[in-house]
C-alpha cells in the first residue's frame, strides 16, 4: 500500500490485535513487570556466548552502515506496505539502527540491562503501529542482509547467534508493548503558546487532550503533522502542573527536520502528537544530598522541571547549585525564569557560564567539592559526557551522576542533537 494511504481496515486490524492482547493481559495472573528479570523471562539465553560469536562475525560484515542499508532495501522490497511506518527520509533512521545494533552487541553479556532498555523501547513503539508480525519481516530482512554482506564465509552458527540476539530484544519490546496497553499509544496535544526566544529557538506550551503522566526530568517524543512518522525527543521543561500543560524548549538543528517544523512552522492552535514519557534522570522521593544541576543550552529545560519539583517538595537537602551554560549572555533565552526562581528559592545558587570562554566541565571542577552531591547533567551529548566524566574523576560516585543515556544507547532514552533522536526499528 502507498506510504501515505494506510487503509482504515489496516488500523481496524491493529485495534483488534490490541484488544485481544489486552484481554489476555487482564486475564493473566497479576504480577508486577518490575519484579521480573531477563533471567526469569529468558532463563536459557546465554548472551555472552552469542556476543563472542557476533563480534567474530563482524569481520565478515563490511560495515554496519552497509548492513542496515541492505536490511531496509530487503524489508521494503518484500513488504512495501511497511514503508508507511517510517518517515519520508530514511537517512537518520539508518544511522539510528546502527546505534541500536552497536548497543546490543556491546551489552549482550548484560541481558537484564538489554531487556529493560528494550522493554521501554517497545512501549514507545506503540505510537508507530508496530506489531509482532512486523518484527518477523524485520528478522527475515536481517538474515538476507547478513548473507548478502558477509558472503560465502557466512555460516549457520553466526546467523543463529544474530537471530537469538534479535529475538531476545524483540521479546522485550513485545512485553513492553503489552504491558502498556492500558495507556494510549500516543497523545494528541494542542499548542497553546509558541514563543520565539532567539534565532532558531522556540518555547512551546502544549495541552494534551488526555491525561499525560510524567515525572520532572523526563522527556517525550514529539511529532508534527508536517512530517508524518518522524519523531524527536525533547525534555519536558516543567514539573507536572494542575492544568496539565507541558512546556518544551526546541532549538532548530537544521533545515527540514522536526525541530525546524516545531520552531518555524508551528503556531498556537496546531496539534502535535506525544509519545509516552521516558527517562530516569529523575529525583528520589526525598533526596538526602545537596543537588548539583549542570545544564547547557536547552539542557535548561529538564533542570527547570527539577527545580520546580524541588521547590514543591523540598526535603532532606540544604542547597542546590545550578551551573547554566550559554556561549554568550545574549543566548540566555529563559533568563527571566531563571532570575525568578533564584529570587524565590533561598537555597538556590545560580552560576552562569559563558561556554565560549570555558567549558561547563572546567567551571564545575573549579568551583568546589561535589563528592557529596546528587548531580543532574543535561544538554548536548558532548557537554553532558564531558561534565559526567569530570565529576566522576573528581570522586563523585557514578550512581550519583544522573543524565539521559549518551549516543550508543537506544533513542528512547536519547535527547538533544537531532541526529541522535527519536528513530525506530
């Protein structure tokens, strides 16, 4: 079927599949998914053994980029109707899938971590209309691509290792989708405010049409009707509000993408789509340590949400230090909100950093001893990685440094640079 004319019958079929799965879930014994580990769900799977075989087989695969290009050629060649599930441009999509395979191969010896990540990814994929039958087609396309890329030296043992890896990840994604059947696959939201705060930067307020659950510090995938099936992830820049509205800070990453559509071609009254909230860079119920917030550019968005949450439920900590980075003072696009919070919250100290003169990591390192703090780092991946690395080198334990996963992790938990956001298998 053409990619822009998915039939009502197709959507009706997907709805029936959801209804049957929901019925099975409601009739099944009640057991919290959080209590189940990958070992319980896949007790015989030896990820480390498959990892060794797959790593050795990579010598036969010219490059993961070539493998993924062949995979999509096979997928759309045999099942052209699946093209409708993907955005018009496949360039970012292919780069993202390379990252997912790298993540799988690198961490296959840690199946619990892989299962948790892909369970969340499966929950998020519901917004695309992805179903188990689609993964079967994906598996067949992968086999064809592996054989075509590796050539005559490819063997059954290598293929079986790749398939077990894929099936392990897909099983987790299917569980995530089934466990989320009580919530919508996506939410429609009306834009209630759209403010340009500088060249290529906008602050949006949106009102979801249905209740939307999230925690301060999380992010959501956002889609514009101008670019069907193209999603990008943005931090929610406010703690949960009584009126239910959400705030997003969007910097345009380039021409023609979702960020450009949101910044330059979206206005009040337009309707966007939201995926479920994701991310674990959130506050403990009652933080007992002083808090360090380090935010670069639009990384201010999750920091702002965390500050609002701390102001509403302050307990246990004495001080919060906020290092806020911008290349120049004129680029402090939300200066009024920062000043208002600093004036209202006596326990907040704000340190502005001109990142055109020094890096955030350097500024944080020079300012004091953070080894007893709970740190949250947000912003472009390069800045986040540099700050997290410096804090760890200064003696702050890794479990007390919180940020969204950096490139190489599934995009469900990625954020910031458009080239590192929101694509799907």
